[in-house]
């Protein structure tokens, strides 16, 4: 059940300015244009009606949108806005199928600048409810009320209404008892409505929103100055303040730092050219951006805004406007991953990061502690490094940049016994494994003899198995190999090995965490130490 457009995989949406002109002149689309618009089910549940009606208010440049529901929205949905309103003629036409003020020709479909464009929503809601549209056009003293009952215009009457529009939807799915049966509990439907209001509110901070459910105020959001303020209103000040700004002209918004993460994807919000987009299409890019930075099962908060040129995105892809795609086969994936990574890298967090730059004054080795940690000094700071995690991070960044390693001949070949399910895979991925630096030959049915392994592998057998598992499972190869290749806890390292590791680590882009998202550095400032010793 999708309420927001989903990006067709690998493509990005384009949005539209949600303040495209809609100020009247509702007309019926010609059959040729109407034919080009994918027909299909528009209203699945109360939340989808609320989404459509709020989008209409936003297209009408409303500065405040008030939503009221009863019975989870099945009994009543009332949406009031202070937008452009409609003339009496437009109001009457607006409830017809394919009636819109937002596009005219088939060409207009190529650069839709409003949230709506099909002339479908009011008609679709009116067809399954008792709908009254009351509206007054800006600058006119008159108002009109158009009532549609199960698809038929029941009345058109003069009314009293301030400039703007109120749409009242009673008894949703009155003529579709089966559809009603598919709805969730009243509470579930009310929650879905609240989620829609929140999501749309995040897409336009400058618009005020409120939601009342069963007479109770559930959401109250005065107009906000910017996205961070809106995030703060919706999700709280502490989350909003922790967020890091993204700095790209096409992709902007906010993401959480590594120290702030959540057990669910709840805080993932995406709008493309002002249009709220289903987050499923962006979750892979966000996951990739944080893949080696957060522990498994933890998710960041991400508020992404993609502003692409108008006309770059096709919004007429799915019957319920539930998919959009970037034209010309472009993909948002690398752009989103790259922008988030750049913002998270310690260097790009001016003053915002708690990560001092490692590249300033010299990092000098002190020694090893307990065979597990490397102790070093940098200026007035004592640095304790988890040597296993640091080595893993170094290997990971090296392998991600270039997974091909030099094949090092083993002094004596080793036999790797493969788990049953992996033994065919090793031959399926023979070419890929060779590129990684593995040279091996068949050794019975379920084993291979390894003659050479990548120079990053400390244990050739473990590394080979990890590589085959990652290749077969479509997992991150760099992470698997880094894990198997890294120095084990308890390894005693020579001073030279420690020095090299320390230097390699200091050049890592994300030196604070291992590729599994665990912290790997502890810092102790001389000042703090002296305070503890009661000396200043
Ligand atoms: N709240 C509103 N304020 C002003 N005009 C409105 C409002 N709601 C609807 N309209 C007018 O009614 C027309 C029909 O609305 P409807 O939602 O059915 O179609 P649409 O928004 O054009 O396209 P879509 O079906 O994609 O939403 C709109 O094009 C707009 O001109
Ligand atoms: Mg609409």
C-alpha cells in the first residue's frame, strides 16, 4: 500500500515546484492527453485521500492546511486551506474525471511542475464517498459548495467560505463495502493519516499544518523557517540539532552523525523537487552510505531533498502517481551515496564533528598495550587504537577503492575445505576470485588447493571462504575481505608494523569506526588527565 511515489529502481524522481500555478481555469483534458495518463486505483484508504487533498492545497499555494478526521478518516475527512480557491464554474468542473488546471497538452506531461496533474483525485474520492467541496476564489466575495454523492453531483449551492477551499469527505467507500473490509482498525487508519500529514509537512516547512483526530489535536505545526526547524517540530529538538547538513546543489537536506542511529528506518524522508517520494527507492543508497559506519541493524536519520531541473523526471509512470523516474536513465544512487559520504567525512564537518583532524600535528607511536591496542600521541592527546579494528578499516578503505590485490604465492599451498553449498560457487566465481588475487586448483569434490592469495589476506583459507560467501550472497566484498585479512586481537606487532598501521589509519577517511560500525579510537586529552590528577 504505497502512498507516495516510489522511484523506479535506479532512477530518480524529479519533482516539481509544488507551487505551480493552479489558480483556476479547470478544463477537461482531451481524450488523447487523458489516454496518456496511466489509469488505475487512486484511493486505497483514508490516508491516500488525505494525501491527494493536501497535495491539492499545496498546489493551490496554501500557507496553512488544517486536517480533521473522524473514525480513522472513514467517517469524515475535512481539509481546509487558505490557498487560491476556485470559482464556482471551476469548482463544478473540478470534480469531473480528467478535469485539471495543471496541464493542458501531452507535452506538459514532460515537465509537470505541480504535485497533481491527472485531474483524477477529486473525481476518484467523490466516486466513493459523500464529498462536499466548498471554495472561494481569492478576491471574490462569493463561495460555492459542490456536493458529490457516490460519483453524481447532488447539488451546487452558494455558500459562505473565506478565500480558500474546504473539502469534506464523509462515509468513505460507502458504495464499496468490500474495500472497507480491507481497511485496518480505526486506529491504524488514523496513524496512516498522521504519517501522511507528517511526511507532507516535512516536504514544505513554510506551510503550517494541523491534524485533529476524533476531536483531539494530534499534530500542530506552525509555519517553520526552514527544514531543520520543521524536523525539530516533528521529531524533536535534539534530533534536529544533531543533524549534519548535506552540501550539494542537487542533493541537500540533513543526515544524522555516526553517533546517532536508530533500530528502524523510521527517520528516512525523501522529497524530489518538493514531491514526497516513497523511501524504499532511496533506502539502498542510504544504507550504502552508512554501510561501513553503523553497526548492523542500526539506521541513520536522513532527510533528503533532491532538486533536479524541471523536466528531468517523469512523474507519469504509475497509475497512482506512485512512481517517478529520472529521464535519460540517470540514477540518483551514486549522487546520494557520494553526497552523504562527503558530509559524514570528518574533514567536511567544520566544527560540527567531534573528530579532531588526524592530519595536523604529527602522530607518534608510543607502543602496544596488552597485545591488542596501539598507543600513540598526537600533540597533547593520548590515542588508544583498537589495532584489529584499525587494520580492518585500513583494509576496507583500500579494498573498496580497488578490490584487486596482488596475488602472493603461498610458501606451501593450503587446502580449503568448502561448505557444501559453497563448493560449486567457488567455480562460478573463478574469474572474480582470480581478479581478487586468489590462485587455486581443484582438490577433490569439496575442496580447493590455494596456491596464491591476495596480499591483504592473513589467512588464505578464511579469506577465500569469506570472498566466495560475499560473492554468492551479493554482499560487500571489501567488508568480508577486510574482516578476514585484518590483524587478530592478541597479535603482537613489530614496531615497524605498528608504525605503518598507525600511518595508514591516520589517512583513512572514516578512522573513527571499523567497517562494522564499532568505535576504534579512544582519546585522552592531557588537560583532562591533569585535572584528574588535580594539577593544572
Ligand atoms: N484545494 C484546492 N484549491 C484550489 N484548487 C483546487 C483544490 N483542489 C482541487 N483544485 C482544482 O481542482 C482540480 C482537480 O483536482 P484533482 O486533484 O482532481 O486533480 P489534479 O490535482 O489536477 O490532478 P491529480 O489527480 O493528479 O491530483 C485541480 O487541477 C485544481 O485546479
Ligand atoms: Mg490533485
